[in-house]
């Protein structure tokens, strides 16, 4: 291809240099073959685990590291942490079969720019590679749905240590006065704690508060 010296090269004008890591030889070979026919992508290195991937990134300075999530030794998350910590320009795109909340959260927190699933089409993969290399967040539709659902979940209820003591005493069948004597606090303070507990648990009486707390695991050593 002939270029004009005065024309600035952009990521869209050149082949993106990619390091690929997957511990499954057949999968890795398949990805290399898939991308070999893509004129905008150049796989410059292959790795069988995260440690090899990090070494290749340090040596080759690619635009993108396409990493499997679960690999022996240093996994995809561990490799992502090291690549990001090195302050390199290389972006990381996770390509995996796993879409659990824990896996997604670990990868995102490690600094991965994207999280794609292996059921993606060739077109989706190439598009994701280019987008991630530009620094854009790339998420597989199922992954995006899980993240949105997770964000929409109500925040978990948390009781203070004193509220837990008060509710534990309620579970033991003590009256407000008896709770006050056990915890060396005034009866009015006990009532204040109970009102706060009711509000947090969205209940209106002592019995329901104990049941909800037990079901939610908020009373250590007690089950509903």
C-alpha cells in the first residue's frame, strides 16, 4: 500500500497488532486462523498462559492483548493486572466462555477494556478488537445485561453491631426494658435502635424483623 508522507496514520489506516493468549491449542489456532483473513488485524504473538502473554506484551508492545480468562499459572485477570500496571499502551480484551458476575467483576476491576464471549461472530470479534484498541469499553450483550441487572439490585442491608445485639436480644424473647438492662442502655435508646432496624428491613414489628434478619443471615449463629 502506498502512503503519502504528510498523511497521519490512524488506527483505522493500519493493521492492529494483537497478542493472543489461550491455553487450549485448538481454540488458539482457530482464533489465529479466523483473524488471519482480517486485513486490519495482525496477530504478532501467541501465548498458552498469562505469564507468556505478559512477556509478549512487554517485548512486542502490541495494540491489544486478547486474553482467555481461565488459564494455568497466571490467568487472564492476573495478566491484565500486570499489563495495566506496566502503564503500557496495550489494551486488554477478555475473550472467554464464562459470564458469571464474579468473573466479569474481577476482569473489569483488573482493568480490562472489554469482556467478550467466545460465541461472538467473526464480525463482532473484529469490531470489538478495534473498539477496545481505541480504549472504548466493549461488553458482550449478555455481560452488559448482567452488569445492568447487578446495578439495579437493591443494596444489601447492613445492621450496625449495636443493632445486631438489640435484634439478637429480641430474638431471645427479651422486652425493651430487659434488652436495655442486658446492653446497659436506656429503654428509649432500645426503641430508637428498633425503629432504625424496622426501617432497614422494611418491616413494622419485632417478630417480622427477626424473621427477615434470620432469612438474610443478619443474625450470626441463627437461622430462620
